[in-house]
C-alpha cells in the first residue's frame, strides 16, 4: 500500500478520534452516573481520601473503557480503508459483516474487531452471521466464500474451525494489505499531532475535573470535609 496515502488517512482520521474523546468526556462525565457505575468498595479499599483523587479515579476508569471503544472504531475503519486500497474491499451491507473483498478467486467476508477478547455468546453470534452471509452471497453467485474473524491486535495461530479463519495482529494486517510488515507501518503515523491533541484534551479534562471536584465536595462530604462513603454506597447500591 502507498505509504503517503496511509499517513494521510491516519493523520486525518486520528484527529476525529481525539475530537470524539473530548465530546464523550464532556457529555458523559457527571457525578451521579460515575458513582452509580463504579465499585465504591474498591475505591474505599484503595485508601482514597481526597475529593479530587476520587473524582480522577472514577473519571479515568470510565474514560479508559470509552477510549477503547472509540479507538476500536478507528482501527476497524482503518482496516476497511487498507483493504479498499489493496484489494478493492468495501464495507459490507450484510448484517454482522464489516468487510467484503475478493482475493485469490475467493470472496472473503470479514468481521473486524479491535481485540480478541470475546465471550462464547459473541462468538456464537459471529458464527451465525457468517453462515447467513454465506447463504446470501451464494444465492447471487457461485464464487467460493470464506469467512474471517479479524482482530487488529493480539496474536493467535491461524486455525480454521470449519466456519471461519482467525487472523490476529500481524497476520490480520498482512492478510488485508499483502504486506507482512504492515502492522509496524501503522505506528508512526499515529504519533502525528498526538502531542497537540493530548494537550488539548488535558486542558479540557482539567477544567472538568475541577468542576466535578467542587460539585462532589458540596454533595458528598461530611461537615469535617472527609468523604461521606456511606452516602456514596447508598447512591450506588441502596434499593429505591
């Protein structure tokens, strides 16, 4: 794949990831929701004693999971872009299938995930989607159809379970691009503008932490300004 196109795509679209990080943070971070979603016993056991420390712990736990999702979306779109440039791949219109393309006389249908941590029900759903997709395609053409569970990072033996192939990390990017070293070519462009975008995020994050800390201290502290853990546990767990 043309390296200039790769760099242009990543540097342009990674900005959208950073923009969504800030938007998600501003929209989703509020005291009551954070307290309801996170384990209060854990934070008490960690010895947290200040309002800002508690707010940061809650916020970072929440944002970490959100960023995994947002960056996973970015990686999935990048995978489709790479395959489009190399094999004419395109986003599938079939339910549960992210990518379709032809390579070696075979129609490949791909379910793209960022990582490989999927439970049994998710894998069963994926298998059902692959089976149905194969039926749909074979109604229109006689071409051989093969399915792939593709993960953008991680590693695994490229085994076949009778329904789909598994390609993870290096093998997945190599499968899409025709370049076994392609997984390494993604790293450098991700750093373009990273410092600027990180600084922008940290400024907005700092403002929000200050705001939430003031709000928390007014509503969840005792008269001596220690954290009212009983109130927090009631907010999180008490039957209404």
